[in-house]
């Protein structure tokens, strides 16, 4: 701890590299452009692949990406979403059992309506004043 106060402490290299990877990934995920229809499109997509026995995360711009990369990237993102939904379901189930005095919280995991609603533009022309 004394090293931190004196400015002589340095984090381990593996910790610095991990933080750097996380920062780069966050920055790449946040890059968007506007599609021809005016909707925001995520520019960079990652696919986790194994080459030569080593796991790697390869980032590609969607505008230049090979189909195979995008198939893998989209499937892996879908798996992440499913994992988040499974955890949310477990959390809700636990809460509902643990708090028996309340009405159970119910959650719908069919996202078709949400996705369809997102297809419509979020911008609308100004309404004409009533005459």
C-alpha cells in the first residue's frame, strides 16, 4: 500500500492488458453509423475463434466483413442474449419465491413485438396545429 501512495506501485502486466482489451472492446462496440434507412448500425462485430489452439477475439467492420465472420459473430451475440435471459429468469424466480407476500413478478421472454416495434422510426414529423 505504501507503494501506491508514493507512486511507485505498478499494476501487474496481465491486469493492464486485460483492462486495455476491455477498453478497446467497449470502444469498438460503441462505434455506429447510420444506415440508408436512417437507423443506427453497429459498425464493429467480434467473433471468438480458435486458431492454432489459441482463442482470439477478431473484430471486423460490418461493411467489409466476410459472411462467415458475421454468422459466427451474430450467433455468439444471440447466445449472450439467451444467457442474459436465463439469468434474468433465475433472478425473477428466486425473488418471487423469496418474497411470498408480494404478487409474483412476471416477465415475457418473447421479443417479437419489441423487435417489430423497433422497426418503426423513432422520429415523427411535427403535428399540424388544429385550425
